[in-house]
C-alpha cells in the first residue's frame, strides 16, 4: 500500500503513549502499510496543531492523533478533552486530510490501560483503522 500515515502522540503519560503508538503501528502493518512516521507533542492540547502541520505537509494520507487525558480534581480535564477533539476535527476539515481521534478521555489510569495496547477498545488501533477506512472511502469515490 503506497499511502503514508503520520502518528502524532501526546507524551504526557509516556507508558500510555508507547502502548497507543505500538497498537496503531501494528494496525498499519497488518493493513500492509509502511510504518507511520511518528511525531511527539507534550500533551493532548498540542495535538491539533501538530495534526494540522502534518496534514498541510502533503506527505500523509491521514494523521492518527493519540494520547490520554485522565480526569483530575479540576475543570482542566473538560477543557483539554473538548479542545483537543474540536481542534483535531478542525484540522481534518480545514485540510481535507483525515485526522483520527485516538485520545483516551478517562477517569482513571486503569481505564486508560484497558483502552490501550490491545483489546477491542484499543484507541491506538481504532485510530489507525479509522484512517484506513476513510482512505477506502476516498479511493472508492476517486474510482467512480
């Protein structure tokens, strides 16, 4: 498969970042894609800008945005979750390059671990698969 993909991953929780990235890479490999090029950002709030940079570069068919936001005792969680989701969608709509949302928005570390690195609710794998599905839609439309 000739399409190239990017992974932008928030590093605030390094173990989760590693698990999410590995599972996204595995999904791309299983689909016959080359390994995705990885870009690291500090946290989920920085994902939209990095996704837009990748999308605007013209180098990638899609951008998987990965990370985790774990609820704390302040409203910070609400703002970061909402703005990262909105910003990632905005990047996709502004550029026409699919940007998937593989950001865990959970209450506990245990929930994050359950949703990374394996299983049906693996956010890294699901983000990669979402990009592959959108690429199939684009290819189908281009062939008509």
